[in-house]
C-alpha cells in the first residue's frame, strides 16, 4: 500500500472548495484554501465572487487565532500584487502562517508575481506543485485566457443517436430530457458567453439564459454570429438585451439601418471583416478576449459547431445523445463541416467520458491530448 501524502490529502480539500466558486469568479481562477494546524483543518475558504476576498483571506479569517503557526494549503500560489484586492502574501504574514503549500503558480504573464519568493524571504516554508495537474484541470479557461488572450471554447449539442439536432422542419423540442437540459444550463452558468448562429435564433427564438433554481445567477453574454444582421428586433434576445447583454457579430457591409434599430433596443453590434465562407472565428475569439470573455459555450446550430470543429479553436465538447433515432437524411446534422475523404481525416478526441443522464448519454472530452 502506498503511503498517504498528507499534503495531497489537504490539497484535495482545497480543490473541492475551489469548485464552489464556479460561475462567479471569471475571468479570475477558481481557488480554494484550507488552514491546517497539526492534523486538523481549522480554517476553510474559497474565492467566491469576482472582486471579493481571495481564498486565502477567507480561510485565514475562518481560522482566526488558530492560523498562527499553522500551514496554509491553497490551490494557486498566493498573489503578491495589488489587483481588485490587496496582495494575499501580506495577509499570510500577518496571520503568522509558518508553511504554505500550493498547487500551481500563477500562469498570468502580466502579473508581477513572486508570491513564493516573497514568502521564502520572510522565513516561511513554501512548497509548490502539489496536485498541480488537478488544479490546472479545473482552471483551463483561466489558463488559456491569460496565456493566449482568447476564450476557452466548449461545444455543446443535444442529438438523436444517429446525430441529428433537429428534424427537417427545424423542430428540436425536446431531444434531450429535463435532467440533461439542467446540466446544459449548468454549462451556461460556468461560461462567460453563450454563442449561437443566426439560423438557431430564427428557428427557435431562444433566450439563451441560465434558468436554474437558487439565488441570483450570473447570466452569460449572449452572442449571435449573424453576418447579414438578420436578428429580428422583436426576437426574445433583442427584447431582453436591456436586462442581460446581447452581442451580435456581423460583417462590415451589414445594414446600418438595422444596426441602429438593434442598438436602440440595447444590442451591441460588433462588425468584423468577413471572409468568403463566413465570419473569421479567430478574429472573433480575439475580440471576445479583449472584452474579458474567458470562456464561451457554443450551442450551435450544426454549421456553427462544424466551423468551430474545423477551425481548431474548440477545446472541449459536451454532446447529449437521447435514446431516439430520427432516421431521416433530411434532418439537421449535429456537425455540418466540410468533406473528409478518409477516416484518417477524423478529428481525434481525448479524455473521453460517458455518463448516463437518466437515459440520455452525455459524451464529453477535449480536442487536445494535453491540458493547458
């Protein structure tokens, strides 16, 4: 039997706390922390909301006087710079912590950093790299965003077993069951933006909001790829733009009159140089990154999902398969990409997971062999 590593045990506790901030801290990372004295956890904390106290500060406050002489386990190296909140290294020193264990260093190249070195110079024992891969795994959107300036891209679709997301009439309600739809809303909750093509809007007139029970929920920015600016002013998206942001990305030659009408309704119209076969996804993702969108959930339709797959910009996928077969070649396919003449041209996937969701099958994975 392998010996138990106490540092790994306590870091797992910190990781579980970090997950509690999902959907509220972006574009900041998910961070959890525990204060340990002897063999007991005396303080717990996590980064709960953007602009609020960091995980270390919350854990130290929870520990109170017990923090003196204790060890601090935190999933991210304590910050040593002034951001929306003061540097956490100061709070660590003032609390009398004697040892700091962290999972990963801050990957943000724009951060002054040096948290570990700062603490070492003040006589505090520091150890890094404990469960680093697990910590990087839950912070993939943050890592990609701060290192590339582009959002992390998740693809999501609900399809029949034979791969159709709608009948030839456009009808798609409902392919997946209610539990699967709640999970899809959870994906929206942890994303900064939800993106669809104008075809989906014209067919379904969706709201694209998070509809889950429990408290005030952060709503993602609703993004529509609409080269010809066809979004109806009376659509649910346009009529609700004042309550929750709606961005429409169109071509440079789209109607100026239509832009004025949508802008008057509160829609943010973003023009971009087009290309022969559609809007430029790379330039769009860079623009979204500039607007502090660190993760985007692409919900389709088939042409948009296929475009992201072909472009190589997609990072993860979540495909819900219902126990139904449409069996009509006139149906709407889940991924409508270009021709692939051999199996060797297939897109490989990694980290495949399959989950039974009350009869539906959720198949998830990523499009890269390694994580960020």
